[in-house]
């Protein structure tokens, strides 16, 4: 099984990807970038170009993700990505954000199946790059996916990454594993599963209920996002489970502290002002606090910090 870092807008930029790669990269096969949106006069703005520039992605198999519903715009940005050395490009059909979906992009594109089919037809006629899709299973009804899979099956994808929730569910409730199971049995492309894998136990259940069933060989990868934010060592633990059946792991606090300090210092180097760094670190602590049970008081101090000195004092207390 291969394991991927999911793209999370505003979080898994190159600073986070490099820190994960250096401290917890064992077993990580691909790193997906937060989505790139083609601009009217250029393919990338300065921030996006900074994120995907090869010098910021050394030693990692990085896959840029593109968010658009225009084949013309995709083919334009695809040429610039190929010029930077990228051979695989991912199309975002999964973002549930209201501002994205309302423009018919991300998961919002799934409502227009005929337009989506034409979009993919034009793309595959216009490029020989490796194209993968990251998709949700519909807008309101999970059974929308039956029609979507018929469309996806028309094209030779590098892989089909499925988050088995509909747009309206965002990240609530439980993934529709019965729909993913349908994909396992009916997809003509290899599959990657994405959604709610937070522990070895979650992965074991997915294996037992779906991956070990008919055509489970079609699923060659698992993509993890929030699970890694909560526990950066999760992919290492999944690899150890696959190799040796190990289910329980101790929390290596010293390594996590080095990982945390690397992030904090790299953000401080790249950003101006305490508040920008604090915003990034506080966003991460929404997830990372899961590694420190019963520490709500310290988390409150982290959230209230208005200067890095206050933040650093709270973090020292936590460790």
C-alpha cells in the first residue's frame, strides 16, 4: 500500500511538507499541494509559485493540484507545470467550500455531469501528462456517484482518489464506505481511498471491510489529511502495522517537539510579524492537541497568545 499526504488549503504548503518529510517522511509516497487556481493573466501568483518551485520540493514526489472547471485554463497551467518538471497533475473535484462550489468548481463541478465529461475529454485530448482526480461522490445523494464513475471510467487516469462523502456533508458524519466499495468493484482505474483514517484501528477496519474483499487490489493507496495533522507519525505507524502487525505505539514527544520547532521557526523566517506566525501555529494546534489529552488549559493559553513569547511559554508548559 502507498500513502499520500492530502492537500489542505492554507496548511500543507511547502513549509509543512518539508517538515513532515524530514521528520516523519518514512513511508510517504506522494505529497499533494494545496490547489492552484489559474489566473487571468498568469498561471500562478507569487505565493503559489513559491509553493511549487522545485527548490522547495526537493527529495519529495510532489503532485500539484489544480482547481478549475475550464479545460482551456487547465491546459495552460499544465504546460507551465510541465516546464517546472511535474509529470503528474491532480484535478480537484472534491473541495466542499461554499465559495469554491458556488462557482461550479471543486465538488461543485459534480453537479454538471455533461460539462464535467466534456472538460475531461478536452483535457485528455490536449495533454499526455499523468492526470489523477480527487473527487467526492456527489452533491446531495451518494448514489450520484454511479453516474460520475461511468464518466471517470471513460478516461485512463493515473489514479482516482475518492473521498466518499457528498458535498453537503463537508466533513461531518461517516464516509459512505458502501459507495467506495461500489467503486472498488466497478472502477476501470486504480483507486486511492481518502477520508477519516485517524488511527491504525481505522485503517484495519477499512482493510477488513473493503480492501480484503473482491477486487481489493484496485486500491493501491491511502490519502491522509486530518489524520496526519493530528498525528504526524501516523503513516509510519500504518507501515509498521502492514509489515509487522504492530498496533500500539508510544508518543515520541522529543521528535514531535523538534518537528514543532522546525515549523515555528520556518514560518517565522518566511513571514513578517508575530501574528502571521501565530495564525499558522494556532491552526495546527487545533489538530495537534489530540496528542496531548487533558491539556485544555494550556491550549487556551496558546489560543490567547498575541505575541510569540507568550506562545512559546505556553508550548514549553505543554511539553
